[in-house]
C-alpha cells in the first residue's frame, strides 16, 4: 500500500499538468485558401469561356506583356488569346521583371463588369466585386481596348525552358538547372591537363 501511495504521488502532478496544458493554437489559414487548389486550364479556354470559370482558381501559362501606359495591370497572351492580369497584392516588381517572358501563374478568373455597381455589404456600400471577393482587389470596369476576362493572380513564375534563359535575366541559370539539365554545363578536361573545368554553352551578350 505504501508503494501504491508513493506511485500516486509521483503520477499526480504529471497527470494534472497534462490536463491543464493548453492546446496548441492552430496555424492561421493560408491567404486565398478559400479558392481551393488551382485547376490547370489552357489560356484559350479561359479567354473564350470566362463565365464558365468565373471565380475559379486556375493555373495557366502564356507570355506576360505590359498594358501600355497602365502600370497596375498586365496582359497574358497565347497566340490570339488574351486575358487581363491583376495582381492580388500590391507590388508588381517581380511581374515587371518578367514582361516578355513565358510565365506560369495561378489566380482567380473574373469577368470584367460593364459598369460595376455599389452594393450594401459589410455595413457599407462597396463595389460589387469587393463584396463577392473580399480578399481580392476591386475589379476595374471593362474597356473596349482590354480583354473582357481577367485573372487576379496570386503567384507568377518564369516558364522559360531550361537552356534558353539569358544571363542576368529573372530566373536565370540556377543550381537546379545545372543539376536537372547538366548537358550545357558538362565538366570537360582542359587541353593538356587532367584538371576538369566547367564548359558552359556561350550565351548572348557573353564572350
């Protein structure tokens, strides 16, 4: 009995401690998680069937182009297919550097409104697109010189094929490229020497 009492004394504090220990706080939800995983869709499908993909999170590719004098938005093009690109968050520095490059991006498709009304929402009157998608920026009204369908993009990356990136360009030669595409960077011995050197394929602008 004495040993049992000693055992209960030893276990008591630990058991009590385990009961009052607070649960770990769950991690905050990822931004834009409410739109689910991106669905791979060709840009031509999005451009011609915007209503079908309305407010759908998509993954697509195309060439990133500037929108004339408008520095807030971009154009994503693939052949004759074009959509308007709207950054989901402020700051387009990375996108600016990728203009003229093929890119892959993820974002939410939204058709531009002809004339967006203000609606009662969140105890105030705000643009309808902001009420429907509080996490996303307000949609601009459609214009004749803009594509009618937009993608508000969350992420954007250079999709230039390995071996075609220019030195100094965004997403230029990386360690990953050398590992996955070692051909142009093969180790070759110097003439008259057994010491290997890296022989990279010459790139434009390099001598």
